[in-house]
């Protein structure tokens, strides 16, 4: 058992921390947010120059070959800076799906460009009626000559406006199961409606009207994408936990500073025991979230198993609960100032709460864990 | 970064498990699993078995009969003992007064007391709390006045756990009433047979005789029973409290209790359906298990950080809060799993010498009483509110 970072990992963490600190002041973020892209292409270029965009990609595709631990280190700093770039969805989630499902040609043609930060990916796996259950989608793939035709509506595709390739999840019309297709957003019949999300990053809805995709755009065997989606959502969950921890640490730091400086009734408000105890509780939950984020990072790349799924569900559950607590209480402890657009704390609060709306909220993961609960033999026999 | 145990640690776990398999008496394990009240002899039987193996005073230095185990090994040992149903060690002698004697005691004190603790010849209890000194421990009033080569002790201690079994008590006493609160306190070792000591039981809400009041009326204590310097007892007290708190997370205990909860929830049925198959109840268990996983990971992180001899700081306060809350929550669910079957208060069935037929099931007698008994977890060892004060002061610097 060892919770220390090695020298290389420490350097990676320091590099990203420094870059975010120098580039991503809250005022700068607001400028990026207001810009047409909704994030900073310059920051993305810097991430790519420093090799950060290549961290999650395997070495054979010109990536750094990082594990869940390296992803954690990067995401934590991006979370601390409330960064708006689609790192998680492109570099970790979508790239992971390409790596797991793609043919040798697909991987070679896509991943090196992703690692270099030149090609953005994202995944369109949520629909109005799916709510974290990719297997519940309705978008259809109908076979046609030399390919498929995709029809349906996708919701909240993070980074979807600027992605060069969108991995679209669709149900096979001629059989069971869900497939993933590599979609060129410029294809005929694709329309995108972009918007900012309430926590900052931009997303789009995707309407697919009988969109033709070529035979070689199918990712992996037809109708068999569900296990890969579940597995890669697990990796995304681990990374997102780290993003939340970075944001929680910053929200907690800002709140602690405020309690030490804000004067009421003739003393810093941090002298009041009701507030001290609330901070102690928040600190406790933050510590648990950190622990579970480390656990998630360490099992994210393990082979699929019930134990991995349980631990990742427990991590997301713990982090989601802690995120909401720290978001709500940080605002409360700040009072009115915590509710203003011009103060970064409010944006951390929004991010922390709304992160739970991707890849499953606390109730979703409680359900997942509950379904996988290990029970004494006697009971499982009764179930059977 | 690696969350796995080393091959050596895994081998150690197997060794502990094998030892427990061969040496833990089945009747003891059964009584522990069912949450029954253990007798003095039950504890002593297990202490002697452990001592024979050299695994009783695991926290002591090797030269005094301890082990050279790493903190991770100690964690594994605790976890395996709890999983097997070994009685939780009564800490007052082996894990509370002994570390203080080892750290601050004279050679004579070490030579006399430590072997007696190892051989279970002494049963120690703790004289800290007083009627007017609970969370505000330093306001204690029990006086010790110097009278030649003796101290004359007068006052009252309370919440003295298992004092009815004890032949010795370690006490915080006030030796300098004029000094500031913490500065006039000394740490005294007192023989319970000394004239002037009276022990009266306090029966707790679960009907159990676990705690006592101890009265001191002109009790003569030889000055050589002072540990450390006169008026410097607070240093010993704080040292002991840190030892008390490390381990208060009780991860192993909670894991064992959670396994027992699942057994109960599987065995209890409502209209033919196991409680554990009721989605709402199952989710409650799942939630607790996830939280326990998180507290365990935090414990392991703290252990790993102290592996090279570091001392857990205020983090132990966080673990004390979270660990105690989980154990309380587990007994809460055990009680609820039983529905109306939790109501009967069958004291004979709660005793470790019960060999009759249970009125309902062997597991049904103790959960409600355990639930009430374990309210103590968030009160003792520095109440959870005191722990939050410590975190606010030492970690948050508020």
C-alpha cells in the first residue's frame, strides 16, 4: 500500500497546477466563457505542447500512456481552475472508447491526432429519456448499402459543437443492442444546437435525420457497445471524481479564508462554533471524497469486474454527496456574496452540483451499488 | 500509488487468520457475533491466548513484550480479529496505561506493572471523567495532597468503564489547585484495594452494568505511584488520548457488524421476502457499506502516512467521528431489520453464559440494546463535538 506519487507523477501534477494557475484566473475564465468557443484554444494548445492532452492515450498511439492516477492528477487541477475545455469527454471518455472498441486502422487514424490535441472527440450517449442509462437510448441505426443511416435526437453532448468526431450511440434496427458510430458532424442531415451549460462548459443537442455513415464508421462489433460504454463510463467517473475534488478543495479554501476574514459581531465569523463545526464536517466529507477518488483512480484501469464496478459506484456516490454538501454549505457560509456571479465560489458551487448530472448522480450510483451488493448465500438462494 | 497490500502483508494476514482459526474459542466468537455481554473471564481467557502467542501487547515495543509490527500489520490484525469474532480488547491496561508507563514511567514502574498487564494479573480502569469534568476534562477536581511519602486523594471519578472488574485505576488528580487548569494535574496509579475507595455501579439505559462511580475518601497513595512529573499529568493524559483515538474508527468492528447486519437482514422476512431484498432497506445497507469503504480508505491513507513513525494528528479526530457514526448507523439498521422482533428485552439472552433456547432467534435479542449501548461511541473519548472543536482549531486554525 502506497499513497505517494512518484517523481514523474508529482512533476505532472505540478506542471498542470502551474499552467492552470497562470492561465486560468477566474477573470480569464469569464473571458473564455463569453468567447464564441466557450473555452480557451490557447490553453488547449498549451496543454498539448506540454503533452498533457496525450496523458490518457496509450503510448502506441503517440500518447503518454497514463493510468487512472495520471488522469486523476490532471483532472484535479482542471477542476481547481474550473477549466472549460472538454478534456474529460474527449481525451478520456471518447478516446477510451476508440481505444477499446476501434479497429487497428480506426485507432491509428484517430488517436495520435487526439493525443496531439488536434482532433477533438466527444460522445453522444444521452437522450431525453436515457438519464445515465446508455442502454435505454432510442436513436436508431438502419443498415443501408455500404453503411448505416442514423436517426434520432441526442441531448447535452458536452463539447459537441466543436468536436471533429462524435461517437454516436444508436440502437441497431436489425437486431439487439447498442452500437457506436464515428460521426462527422458536417455530414448531411446533422444539425447541432449549441448552448452553455449552467456550470460553464458548452454542449449541444444533436438532431440526426437519416444521416448516412459509412460501413467503416462502426466502432467495434455491431450491437455490442454496451459493455465498453459501461467500462469507459467507469474511467470517466474516476476522472470526474478527481475534477470534483479539485473544485471542492478550492471551494473549501475560499470558504475557510472567508471565515477568517469576514467580521461580524466584532469578531471573525470563524470564531462561531456553529460555523466551525460545519467546516469540520465539510473537511471530513472532503477527506472521504479524496480517499475514494484515489481508490477510483487505482481501479479505473483494472479489468472489468463486480468489485471494480462497486468501487467506482461508491466513489461517485461519495464524491457526489460531498460535492453537494460543500457546494451548498460554502454558499451558505459566505452569505450573499456566495451567490454572486462575479465571485468564483458561486461557479464552483454550480460545477460541483451539476457534475453529478453527468455519468450518474448519487441516487443512480446508490442503485448501482445496491444491485451489486454482496449478500450472504442464504439470501441469494431466496432471490433465485 | 498502489492500494494493494504487499505480498508480505498478505502472508501476514493468512498467518493471523490461521492463528485465529485454531485458537479463538468458538463460544467466545459466537457471543461476540451475537453482541452478548462478555464476562471478565471471557476477556481474560482471550487475553491469555493472545499473550501466549506474543500478540497481546502488539503496540508495545519489542523489549517490553510487544511486536515490531508496522501500522499496516496492526490494522490487518485488528481487522482479522474482528472478522473472526474475537473479543475487542479492553484497552485500559494494555493499550492506555501501558503506553503511558512505557513513555513516562520509572524503570521500577515498568518492571512491576508491564509484566502484570501481559499476564492479565492486573485489570486496569480509567479515572478521568468526574461529575463536573466531562468534555471539559481539565476542570477536574479530585485532589491529591502530599502527606510525607504519600498522596492523600479525595474526590470522585465517574463513567469508570468495567471498574467493577478492576484491581487498579489510573487517575488524573489535581496536585496544585493554584495553577492554571491543565498545569496542576498529575497522573497517579492507584490500587483499588486501598482503604477509602468505593465503587458504585451505574446501570446504563440498556440495563447493563458497564460503568461505575468511584469515590476516594482520604485514600493514601505512595508517591512512587506518580507517573512522570508532578503537575505534568496533562502531558500523559493527552498522550493517552491520542492512543485512545487511533483505532477508534473501529473499521474491523464495523466490517464485522455489517456482515452480521446482512445476515440478520437475510434471515428476517416480511411476507416471505428477505429484508435484504427489499430495495429500500438494501439501499440503506449499500449506503453504509460505501461509507465504510470510504472511511477505511481514509484510515489506510493515515496509516500509510504514519508508517515511518509519524503520529496521526487531528486526522484521528475525523476518523473518530466518522467511525463512531458508522458503527451507530449499523446497529440502527440491525434494530430496524428486526421490526417488532427488536422489542423484547430479554436480559438473560444478552449474557455470554446463556445456553438456553432463545425466545425468537439467537440474533434478535441484542440489536436494540446494542443500539442504545453504542450511543456512547459519539460521547466518550472526547465527544464528537469536541473532535470538531479540535479539527477547527488544529486543522482549520479557526
